């Protein structure tokens, strides 16, 4: 039950959120996708089964697109409507297995644009709908954890992407502080979904989407105000920064 806004909802983990959340007819599920002209067959098929899904366009790398999306959200939930859960799942990993010696300005900036500025602008743009008890989830990765990356038994990898996720982690701490102030009471957390079988997870991924999303929803629904600004995984355990 509640109003859920999900980015990157046409495939992967975002789509699985829509799948699980839409099965409760009392929930309103706002599923956003980069472009309404991309392949939305999976989302459309869910939409046929459940009439609580609203499919909207939102390219999270484009501020005008985010602003247009937030106006469309207001039309659905009303100008003072509350978003119970904002699930920032959309992200890119356009380059894999790169090292710090291969880092390029172009790649880092494009990852920051989508993976960091996207969730930042989404929160700014939807601010009036984030009210006491609302939860914002920024989907990060275990490899955005500095503690994890400096373990000697774990090779550093995916430099560009992991830097963008480490930046997203810091954004989350700041958002948690800013949205927790003055009795606002919005909870903001980072979530590591695990190594999940999606296009991004690639070959070798070990977790089913259903298990990851089920675990994340359980964790998100159990969060209290004092859990804001913290980093969690899909088993509901806290992850060190
Ligand atoms: N899978 C894993 O093992 C794993 C591990 C750690 C963290 N994560 C995180 O989990 C989240 C979901 O990943 P996933 O595995 O589901 O990846 P995925 O299968 O590659 O899906 C990524 C989703 O993000 C969307 N997206 C990318 N750029 C976008 C943009 N500019 N605007 C709107 N949507 C955009 C994609 O849309 P298009 O179809 O239009 O490209 C797609 O829907 C990401 O934040 C990822 O970093 C995943």
C-alpha cells in the first residue's frame, strides 16, 4: 500500500520492483522509463494485468525530462500528494573492468550525470511530495563502499562506475541530513541490491531479481527515522561506508 515512484522501470531491478509492487491493488506504482519509444513490452504486459501502474517518461540524465516528469507525477497524485517511496534505480555502467589508469573525462562525467545528478535532481524536483515518513532509496553498489574497496582480498574494479556510486553514497548522507531537518522526517538511504541477474549484473551474477527486490522492500518498509543516512543491503544488513 502506498505511492511508489521507480526510475529505470522498463527492465532489470526497476521492472521487478514494478512487478512486486503492482500486485497490491491498493498501491499506486509510477513506473518511469528513459523513453516511451524504447522496448516497453515487459512493462506493458504488467500494465495489462494491473490497473495501478502509471508509465511515464523520465530520462534521469536530463534535467528538463526530470522536471516534466515531476509535473506529470503531481497530476497523478495531486499537487500536495505524498510519495511514500522514491526508488532511484536507474543507472548506467557503460564501461566495465576499467582501472584508474583508463579513467576518462567523458566516461566519468556521463556516469556522474546519470548516477549522481539524476537522483539529486529527482529529489529536488519531487521535494513537495516527499513528506514525513517518505523514504528515498538511492540504489548504489557494494563497490561504491570505500571499506569494501580497500580490503586487500578484493581487487579494485570498475573504477568509473564505482566512483559514481561512492559519490551517490555521499549524496545520500547529505540528502538524509537535509531532508531530516526541521521536522521534515524524510528517510534517505543507500541500498546495495547484491549481484543480481540483470543486463548490468551480467554473466556470473548470483541473485535472482525477485529475491533481491523482496529483500530490499522488506528492509525499506522496516526503516525508522534513525536509519536515515545509512547504507543497507538486500538482506537488511548495514553496509560499512
Ligand atoms: N545488477 C546488479 O548486480 C547490480 C549490482 C549493484 C548495483 N546495481 C544497481 O541496481 C540498479 C538497477 O540495475 P540493474 O541491474 O537493473 O541494471 P539494468 O538491467 O542495466 O537496468 C538499468 C535500468 O536503468 C535505466 N536507465 C539507465 N540510464 C537511464 C536514464 N538516463 N534515464 C532513465 N533510465 C535509465 C535503464 O533504461 P534503458 O533500458 O533505457 O537503458 C534500465 O531500465 C542500478 O542503480 C545499478 O547500479 C545493480
